[in-house]
C-alpha cells in the first residue's frame, strides 16, 4: 500500500447484510497486503464454508462474557440474537505493525466507538430496500424469517448513515470497489487526521 505513516489506520465499515461488503473487503485485502481485516469474536454458529480465525473467532457465550468482563473488547454488540465483539489487543497489534485494519462492524458498535476511537468511518448501503431483499433471497443463506429480520434491521441501520465520514451506495460492485479503494488511498495521504 502507498504508505506515508508508520502506524496503521483503522477503517470502520458498516453495511447491512447482503450489501456486498464481504466480497469488497476480500478484494481490497487481496489487492493491498497492507490492509488487513480485523477478525471479530462471535457467539454465532459457524456457517458452512466459514473458517475459525479467518472469518471470525467462534466462541461460546461463556467465553464471550469472560472477554467482556476482562475488558478485552473495544466494542461489542448484540446483532440478530448473537454477540459480536472487536478485540482491543488484536486491532492494536495490527496498527502498531503499520497495517491498516478494516473493522467490519454494525452501526451500534461503530457509532459507540466513534467519539473516542480514531478511524475513518464508512457506511455502505444498498441502492434500495427492494434490491437488498432481492440480494438476500438470491444468496440463499438465510431463512424467510431471517430475511425479514435483516430487512427491518437494515432500515434502522440506513438511518445512521449520516453519522459516518463516507457514504457509499453499492449499485455496481466494480464502481463501488473503486470508490472504496480511492477512500483508502486518499486517507493515506491526508495530512490532518
Ligand atoms: P454476520 O453474522 O452476517 O457475519 O454479521 C452480522 C452483523 O454483525 C454484520 O452487520 C456485521 O458487520 C456485524 N459484526 C461483525 N463483527 C462485529 C463486531 O465485532 N462488532 C459489531 N458491533 N458488529 C459486528
């Protein structure tokens, strides 16, 4: 990555389920070895194809609670009945190594840390709720009830978009990727952070 500072930067990305964020972040980290995704802890069950330590650290509720009590998390939130949290020490290690860390977290977690956690806050939304519904049905990973739940939660998340530094609407994957990439590059060159 074109880098002019020693310490890495944090990029906080929130996007409703089905917006395409996973694909975009995978592409970004593959193109730029200096950008790494922070791996969250979750109590959610591992889905088929997901790998421990790559997608998430999958832990029991007791382990998660233990980490909360020890103050391990920068933030944590309950999303769709499961807990998700960002490990303070892991993110700190990435930044200290000069790597840029992408934190893919929901709007509750992102807006909770925004007042004290330095970073670039990016919100990515779908072109419309109808389009999001179509994408969620097409990806076939969620039940009918899950889709309904995700859609109603997405409506709430969309209202939080104005609180972010950047808003991207993912109408076209290629274009969105270029916008996302441009934000990362421009932020590296910003003098006042
Ligand atoms: P999924 O279960 O579909 O992977 O993720 C569900 C939601 O949890 C997504 O909106 C995702 O961004 C969010 N999420 C993932 N990791 C974290 C985290 O560490 N903290 C918070 N607050 N949300 C997270």
